[in-house]
């Protein structure tokens, strides 16, 4: 069984619905039949997020190296978010904020509200691959929520943010959108995974992803949704692709000279950030096979960037195809196969390479849609029509790396249904 088949099988789990009351403005008129409901954003956790500390030599030591958000496959008929994931790097220093926006199908507002009460934040640093219900987790591994004194639990390394359904198995049409706000100086990894909510033919609600302001590493997997990622540079060193490299080593790389010729060779392999093994930042987005996702990544004009943008679905030149587009992102040099006019759905190369001596590196942008097919969507309950079982569709699988195309737009503007 493929990963997509496994993910798809989760959509048919469970059919019983429980009772509820008051589901917010997104609820359609109650006609006594099953209909989509969605509540508003609710804060589930706010607390300390101490990502680094200084050692005795005043070196920055990472304490948090990855934040896991969402689960497209789930575990034990549970833990699938089936919705949008938003991550914004504009939060208060050393703090994290997590919000959920729950959704389901139900016969009434009262019934929907009961389902919402069972959809909970699950945030632990252990058993993230095979999560267990909160009652079976060790409190020492907990990240979300408050202790008995009302104090928020401190965030731990590798903690996962999942959606847990408190019942025998998660209902096939229930889940939650997730919004996480992180501080701008978090430079390590964020791993995001989500799935579509497509149990109802009349309501194909896609799991979309938006990440605003990343400087470190973001890995995203989704199905047939939309992905938007904006990358920002270190304001003091806009060409630097190594976000966790210390200031002194960045200066060494920027001012590096070839020891043989004594000529400037910025960011040559022997310079500090590269020679001492610091990892570059990265944006990697992939759609689960054979899904068709539209992917857009906005990168700064001066950032040294290696890129590969590919649609791996069925593409035919001069017929149906999903191109990969590289905008005016600086000085671009394509590799041997990266600018073939007969394959506009594949583009790869390097932008803004700082010198001939610099390796084929830089900030990594790897984008892949595994399909190029028409995708239907209905993104919020007010747009649902039970009589339309074949909603409008558009071709997805298009990929774009751009300069400024996401500027002045936040995730609320970019994601449909917000």
C-alpha cells in the first residue's frame, strides 16, 4: 500500500456522530441533513519557547531543533488534521502560540459542537511516530497546555503538534486547521504534514499550507492543496544561506580570500560556515503521490540559492502540462537539465552564486508536485451546495519560485476560505 493509499483510507474511518451546540458563523442553515460546520480560531497553548542558550564560551547552543506540525497519515485511526496549516515567524521572542480551527460534518449545530469538544491539541515530545491517547502519555513529555498550577508547559525539542479525537476512532470528516506562531529568530527546522478532507464529493476541502518568514528549514508534505512559503534573509547578511552559522564565521566567508592567489573568493568551500559543517537553510515541499499541488516560494533577490522545481506527473508539451517557473530571483545559472525548452515542468540551477570558488550549495529550495491534474475545491462551509456533487476544478501541479510575489500578503490573504 502506498502512502497516499494509506492516507486515503483514513478518510473512511468512522461514521457515528455525537451531539453538540453552537458552531459559529461558518455553519450553513440547519436543514436537518448532514452539512459542513467550522468554528473560529481558538488558542490552545501559549508558552515559553526557549530555542537556544549560550555555553561558557558564549557559543549559541540549539535547544529546539525541530517542530513537527500535523499528520497526513495518522495513527490508530486518529491524529489526522485534514486541514490548513499556517506557520508565521512573527511572534513574541521566546514564545510559541498554537491555535486550532475545528471542522466536521453534522446534522445540526448542536451535534457539530459536541464533535468539536472531542477534537483536542496533542503536543508531546515522545511517541511522535506512533502517538497514543493523552491518558497513556508521560506528563514529562508534554509540551502543550498547563500544569496543575496553571503554568504553561515549556516547549521541548522535537515536540509534535497533532489533532487528537477523543473517541474510539476519528470521524472521517472531522479535523482542524492549525496555526502556529513562532519567534522570528527561530532558525532550526519545522516539519509540516497535512491531508485533504474529501470524504464528501460535494465538499472537497483541501489541506493548504502557508509559511511566512522562514529563515531556517521547512519540510512540507501535502496532497492536492496550495502551498505558499516566503523566505527572508538575515538582515545583516542578505547573501548568507547558513542561518545558524555564527557571526564571526559568516564574516570569514564573506571576506574569504583564495590562499593561493590572495584574490577574493567569498563563500569558497574552505571558509568557516562551510568548512565547519553548518547546514544551509532549506524549503522542501512535496505532494504525496499522485497528488497535484500548486507550490509557490518567494525568495530574496540576493540570497545564494540552489533550486529544483519539478512536476513529476503526466506532462505533454503543447498539451496538458504544469510548468515550473523561475522568476527574477537574481543571477540564475541553470544546470545541464534545468532549462530544457522541451520540459518546461522541470527547472533547476543556482541563483546568486557568490563566487566561482563557492560550491554548488546555498539555501536549498526543492519543490515537487507528483501530479498535474484537475482539482476541485470548496474551501468553507458557506460555499457548500449539497446539490453540486462535481464542484468546479482547475489544473494543479504548477510550481513557481519568485521574487516578491507573496510580498504584502499574509497567510490569511493567501489561503482560500480564510
